[in-house]
């Protein structure tokens, strides 16, 4: 039988999965700065995370679902505020909780990817000034040391810091969900601190030679209008390129892509009139992940790429399937052009708490009942799981 010209084949060993973040799904993360911010008088956040998806207790359910659907990888974060709820006190119970999560992944046949820091901090760290504290690098290195028992046994992939370009841009309480997924101008001192923290964390992790470590960058697909190339470089370098360049020599670079950003003479422009938008107000633009992969590959001088997040906030699951098919087509094209892409992790495994947007946007492959916490895979979960099982994507081209 001749090969199907509309079928794209991904190599064996390519990892397929979904991602989550602790604060967004665990619930009752009461010792974190985000919990404090949600409950602060006059907060600008639309709602509190509350019980979230109750994943602190129900993590086994999503792990089993992902495995049953056909995925082989699960990226989740461990919560610093649970592991070190007060400065210098490390909770053995929290360490064991996350060790059980790793074990549950292995029992289900999933490869765990563990993220050490995904936006939220312990309150005590925030009170010290957070990433502006002169002790921030040492404190994060010490947290990495405390977390070693979690990743020491069978965790091959560790992401130190999620979207440091977002962390640096959010200093001062800026919204993490800005239009176009474009982050505010990072504080340059905080950017440097994050790079140092990342490198110290990697040095700690290197005590376990099987671990491959890196960090995950929000790639924003800056596309200059004619004549605006220099504007795009000036705007984009501190928001993306700086953090990619800092990953040279890492074991992998995580790419997190959602939409593109058109750069005009005055900087980023809103999505054009009439284009389809997601629940976040971002332009529906599946090829963004291809732009992110190519920029990461170029600026890291060929560090292996892992798509650690990619997805769409939508109530129409048929658009999630279409978006993901378009994104995977861009991933495949990048690989066909010789870029070393190791895997694709969808954001998100679950409908969850989306930081500055609350529970309104739904990014999940799996719906979660807000009252009962019952998990229900969507058609997109079954569709993507089948792609993962077969390594084949049928396109409309």
C-alpha cells in the first residue's frame, strides 16, 4: 500500500504527553504567595484557586487517564510552598507525596518530567522580596537540594524554572496572562538572578547523572512587519531571546507556545480585526510553536528542544483538535528540517485555574467537574492519545 501523503510520521522514542502546574490543580496551596494574593483585600484576580482540581489527593486519576488514553509522559510541578512552608523547614511528608507521584507515573507507564518552580513561591520567600532578594539564588539552590529525593529515582527530565521571562516580567504583580501571551518588560536584575538560580539548580541536579535538566521559555513568535525588524529585536530580546541564549549548554530547552505577536513600528499590535481568537483573546495561530522551536534551536546553538507546553483556551473542543493538528504539523516540519525535538506536551492535561483568568478559560484535554472533581476526557484527549499511540498524524493537506 502506498504511503498516505496526508499522514505525518513521528519517530519512535518521541515523547507524547500533557502538562500541569501544582498551584493550578492541587488546591488549597495556602502557604504560597499566589494564595495570599488571591485572598488579599482589593485583589485584581477574578476568583480564588480554592480546591482547584483537588489533584493533591486525586493525582492518580489524571495519571491513569493519561496512560489509558495513550500518552507516555506527564509533566507536573512540585510546590516549593508545600516542601518548605517556612524558611529552613522541609516537610518530609511533602517530599514523600511527590515521590509517590513519581512512583504512580512509573506504575502507569508514564515518563515523569518534574518542574521545580512554576510561578508560585512560598510566602516567606515573597516576603523576603522573592527573586529580588539578595539570597534568592542560594535559597533556590537549597530548595533544589531538598527536592533531590523526589527526582533521584527514575526522573530523567527536570525543568528548573517555568517561563522565567514571565516571572521576571511579573515582578510588581503584573498579570501573567497579558494580551497575545506577551510578557511585560522583565526587570533586568531579576532576569540575571533567574539565570544564576537556574545554573545553580542545574549544578545541584548534576549530582544525579541520569537527570537531563533545562528550563522552559514562553516563546512569543514575534513577527515584524516590513521595516520593523529592529523594533522586533529590541522588543523581543529581553522578553525571550535573553532567556534562550542563557540555555546554551543545557540538556534541553523547553518551548511553550500559544500564539504569535505582530510587531509594528510602535511595538506589538493587537490581533487583526476579524481573526479567530481564543478564550484568552489571543489570535488562533497554530504555527506559533514552529516559530518557537526554530528560535530556540538557533539561539541555544542546537540544544535539544522539548515542547513543554502548547495548547488553546477554548470551549469548542473541535477547535482544540484543529489547533493541535496545526501545531503538530509545524513541529513535524521543524523536525524534518533537522531540528532535534524530543517530545510534545499539551497544555493542559486538565481544565484548571489559569492564574489571572481564573477558571473561565478551558485549556484541558480532560474536563473537571467543579463540584465533584470528576474527570472526563474530551474528544481531543482521545484524538491526541491516538496520535501518541501510533506516532501518526493525519492532516487535511
